[in-house]
C-alpha cells in the first residue's frame, strides 16, 4: 500500500521527498550504523537514490518497497543492482523480508496501514533490537487525517468515512472549496484512529522504551528510536535542536498556507482563462459597452492584464 503521493497540478511544494531532511536523516543513520535499511514507499526514488549513495559508504543493504513502482524508481533500480526492489504492498513485503536495523516509512498515509506496519516491525524485531524508524508526513495534512491510495485495500471497519477528490486546507476539519487535492481522504480531520501521527501515538501507548521526536517542517519528519540503544544519545542530540520547534512549526504553517493560497489563485486563473474564451463573456462585454456608451464595465483586456498575459 505504500507509494501514495499527492498529485496536484501547479501546486508548488507538495512533492517534498525525505531528501529535504538530509542533514538530520543521514546523521541519524550514521549513529545507528544499520547493516540493513528498508524504505517503505519509495515513489519516484528521489530519496532512494540518496539512500543508496549513503549505503555505498556505510556498506548497508537497502530494500525499497513499492507495489507499483513508477518509471523513475525503476530507472533507479536498473542503475543500482544492489537495491532490492520489492513490488508488493507493505504488509506483505514486511512479513517476508528479514528484520531491518532501520526503516524509512513514507507509504500509504492512514492509521490502519501504518499501525499494521508498526505491528509487523515490532513483532519481527529481535529481543532488545527495536530498529531506528524515520517517518515522513507526521504533521499536517496527514497527522490527524487519513488518506488512501486504494481504499478498497483497507478493511471497511478500519476506514474513515471517505471523501472522493477531496480538497483539504489548514484549519478546515472537513473538506474545502480549494486546497490540496487527494483522490481519497477521510471526510473529516481528527478523532480516533485517524492519521499517521495518531497511529504512532497509539502504538506508543502500548510500547515502552521508545522515544519519538518530531521535526515540524516539510509536512513533518518523525524519528523513533529505542532509548536503551547504544546510539540513542547520539540520535537524540541530532534531533534535539529541531524536535517540536515552535519556530520551525510557524515557518511550516506559513509555507503550507502559501501553498494553499497559490492553489486557490491558480484555480481562479484557470476559471478566468476559460471565461475569456467563452461566447457568453464576449456577449456580456458587448452589452456592457452599449450600456456604458462605448466603455464596458469589464473587458477581456482587463482580465488579461490581471492575469499577466
């Protein structure tokens, strides 16, 4: 079920990969020194390529899970025969793969999928050997709202009430008239068993000895590690300056609002351009010219200037 990414044409900033967190991620991996790493949800392979470069120096084995890898990821796999590309849903793949020392999870962003991934990871971890886990999208919009790559793969009793082609925006618990578009999303934000951060918190309620840090930038990075690991203090020091930083959270809120505002503006521009080419607008312009005795109240030239055309 991993591999979901938002496709929102013309909306900048939606396709941030985990490479954006390189200065945090790779020092954490250096500290844990894993012999094996599993990436859940490789998508186009942007981070996979960076991970393979890191692994070339560390000697770590890398596996990437994606049930329907896009061409970009296939090209990465072709260029790196050392990469084990597993074309299966995450639950199937994790049940078959040997336990890893570190995992990067950026797959299907819903409570059920992540909860099952964490259950499998925990059950397979050797005694005293819980891995380092790095999560993407632990902040808005996925923290408290499920989205689904293929809702039919989620057992009905674990699915939130669905919204199709859902627009969501910060501060709106339901769907919005303009915002970030998801093919399938929970109709409302919040509540039990809704969202990836909720899934992590629910897991931690029944699992002691683990520590979670959250970097509230680029939709949120979560870092989960065992407190008794010999490398635990080093990881803690890496993430400490960023963990739940109020300043970073405010910057992220501004960035997200800018994205949503840009999407709204682009939707308005699309509508205005469609209106310019309509026969109804041309008729209205001529009628307005008659009423105003040669100078219409509004004109196609005015609209073009407003659009910057």
